[in-house]
């Protein structure tokens, strides 16, 4: 499989959520060796991108229109990697409690969804802020993987 990389920078505005999600969907639908349901994968990638970008725009960048969100989607062999860069102060993702699905608060639900759909999730400091680094293992020896290898938080600075 050839390496594919898409590198996008958008203003810190929610109007770009659909565009980025659609790009992720289109990439997922074109994967040559993926043996699973491509439509389901496309939906999951759209959802992950939308949640990650919403967190970057609204929480990390605090809806500041002077900031931007940087997204890199990379497919290299069996790994689909998504990085969403923000310009915020960051937080300890491992300290985020599980969401309360019975209550009114939606705090932590986006990260919960991301962790549920991706195999590896890390949030760490980057050059100008922080990066949410998410990986989905697409296949191993022609068979799709479904196990979750790492759901925890911080790694050393990038």
C-alpha cells in the first residue's frame, strides 16, 4: 500500500468540521487493503475527526478566531494516523473521568468516543501547543484488527 498524507490547516471555526470529516470519510473509502466495512470505517473516521476538532476549537483554542487547527491524516501500511494540533494550554487526558451518560453534562464524551474507536490515543505537547495523536490499525496480514492496544494519555513532547 502506498503512503498517503493529507495536511490541512483551517481557521479556528466550527464551520470547517464537515469539510474535515468528509475528507476523512473519503480517505477511508479508498483504502485498498482494508478488509472490514469501509462505510463503517468512514463514519468512524468522520466522527473521530469531528470530535477531535470540536475539542481543539472550543476547548483548547477557546473559540479564538486568531488561532487555527492543523490536521494531518496519514496512512502508512496498516496504520491510519490522525493528528489534530491545537494552540491551547493542554490538559492531562489520562485524568479525564469517564463521562456521565445519565447526567446532563457532555464533558469527556468526545474523548470517550475517540478512545472507543481508535486503537491508540495520545495527547501531548507540541511546538506551538498540543497534539491529539490517534491511530487505527487497519489490518495485519490481510485481516482487520479489532483489539485496542493503547488508550492512555501522555507521551513525551514531540
